[in-house]
């Protein structure tokens, strides 16, 4: 009888689904506390991962600022920062723009004639919508010897249709419109050369459609019902030398300069090409601004709060210290033998509190006027300030450079920490499984003992 009762108690214990139910002990809570204690081993690893991720993020920010400094250094080192010329013109008759290859100097220019486009007007027609024969072709031959054919097969041959067909084909070299003079035969087809100058003019027009030939047939210098307003070339003098141009945009007459002719003015006007100091000042200011950006980024990422005794992601970081040291070294660049010893003789000053640079543009402008060669030597080229900062940023940012090596090292450490975290997590999980099995066995044993105690109590009570 006793064995039967105990067996029944064991069967009840096997159905326990939650720790502590059988024993009445807070085993679930104890298991959670044990797991919390075991998980504490993961926190130092997580803290190291968070620190490394913050370092990598800080590296990215500093790289971005250094990229801006690299661009500014390239601009300052480039010859165009010093060779750029600006044009000033003493007449509204023309404007000038400066490109590469131009030489500083003064030129006397007079505009004797503007280039114009040829126009051809047909004799007046009674209708703009009536067909002029059927189909056919029209051949336009230009003064430069090129010919283009307009095929009107199956198309509208009225004046309106002709204008539409001509305007739809830019290769013909002309555009078309219709003029109404208000007379009894008011409609004239007006053809306009698409470009100015005599070479773009139409030399002849011929058609195998007799009606269209009567209206548009034309040969320069021969009689025709078509009225020509001839094209003209631009004529100008540069320092007494006669120049002819097909266009009012004159390229290369003065090396590296484009002239745009606006009006006739036979009185010579002066074109002055002078060095554009604003470009140099802008390039120098660009370097100062980029330097300040790197410095402020560096200061933010390495700051230490003495009150809370907490640092920033790059506080004490070797790479940050290297960047700071090399910034100061590049800023101290000097060119031996020049009258201007250092960048600080060009109007540069440093804020003693923040280290930020500022540039006095007026001082630099005066030196560009009085000593341009020394300014260029100190600022530009591979041996000047621009070159020094180019070298600095290239060493830091290039593949295999300082940032590349530091980032690779941090990523390697992250990979090691991840492996360590995973191993520790697996160990904790295995340990917790062991605890859970032990607690389950304890709970079952206690449940069985409680069942046996209850049974014995009942039996003893019956004996009384």
C-alpha cells in the first residue's frame, strides 16, 4: 500500500512545469539571480566593444575633416591659385573672359564691324496654306561648300508647311518664318542662317519641284525673286592687327582669351589682363578654414572633463596625437632664402586660447602686390605650405597610411572581442543549463519528499 502511494506521488512530480512548484522554494528567482551573476562576465567585453566602436566612429569624423584639408591643400598647391588672370575692359563694345594660357598684359582693341547672319526673303505669295506643287526636294548649299537636302515627299508644300519642315531639320543651316507685309500678296518665307558670318550663308537653293523653284530658287550673285540681306563677318583690330571672325565670339585672337563683341566702336579700348589675387586669397583662406575644422574636430574628440574625470573617444589616442603633431609641423613650413619667412608673415595669426587660425586678407593682398614670387614660393607648389599639407594628409589618409593601419587594428580587436563574447556566452548558457537541471532535480526530489511526508502523516493519523 505504501509503495503504491509513493509511486503515485512520483507521478505527480513528473508533471511539474515550473521550478519551485513541487518544492515550494523560490528556485526560479534563484536561477535568475545566478544568470545575472554569470552575465556580469559579459559586461567588460561589451564595454571594450563599445569603446572600440566609439574610437572607429571618431576616426571617421577626423578622416572627414582631414579630407577637407587635403582638398584645400591641393587647391593652394595648384598653380592655378596663382596663375589665374582677370580681365577688365574699358568699353561696352566687348567683354572678355580668360582661360588657360593667357598672359598678363594690356591690349588695345577696336570693334569695326559685328558679324551678322544672312537672311533670304521670298517674293510675296497670296496664301500661306495653299500647296506649291507636290513633293520634291530642296537642296541648300552653303558658302562653306556643304549641301543638305530637304525631302518633301508626301509633305505639306505650302509656305507654312515649308517653314515647319525647314525648322525641323537643323542640318539645313537655316531656320524659317513667315512675314506678312499686309499687301495683296503679303506672305514671304524668310530664311535666316543659323550662324553668323559669310561661311554660314546660303550660296544657292534649288528644287526639282518647279513651283518651289520659282519661289525659292536662289544663287548668290545671280538674279532671283529671292531678296538677300548678306551675312557679314566681325572685323576688329588688336594692337593695330586686323582680325576677321565668322562670329561675334572671338576665340584665341589673344591667347587664352575669349572676346564677345557687343557693338561697333572704332575708338580703341584697353583690355587689361592682371593676376586675380582674389583666387590666391580664397585658396589661402580655404586652407585656414579646413585647418581650423580639423583642429576643432581633434579637440572635441580628445577632450577630457576634469570635473567628471571622463575622457572622449580619442583622449590619449596615439593616432590623434600624431595628427596634432603633424598639423603643427606643417604649419611651421618655411622656404629658405625668401623675404617672407613663414606663413605668419603673410597675415596669419593664432588664437592663443583655441589655437584657431585667422587670415588678414588685406596683409596678404599687399604682399601679393609687392612680392608675388615669395608669396607663391611659400604658399604654393610641392615645397610650400600647400605641398606640406598635401603630404601630411596623403600620409594619414592613403591606403596603408596611419588611419588605415589604426582602423584595421581596431577592427581586429573587435573581431577578437566578438569571439571572446560568443565563447563566454556559450559557457554561461552551458552553466545555466547545468543549474537548471540541478534545480529541476532538487525540485522533483523535494516534491517527492513532501508527498512521502504527507502520506506518512496520513498513515500515522489513522493509527491514532
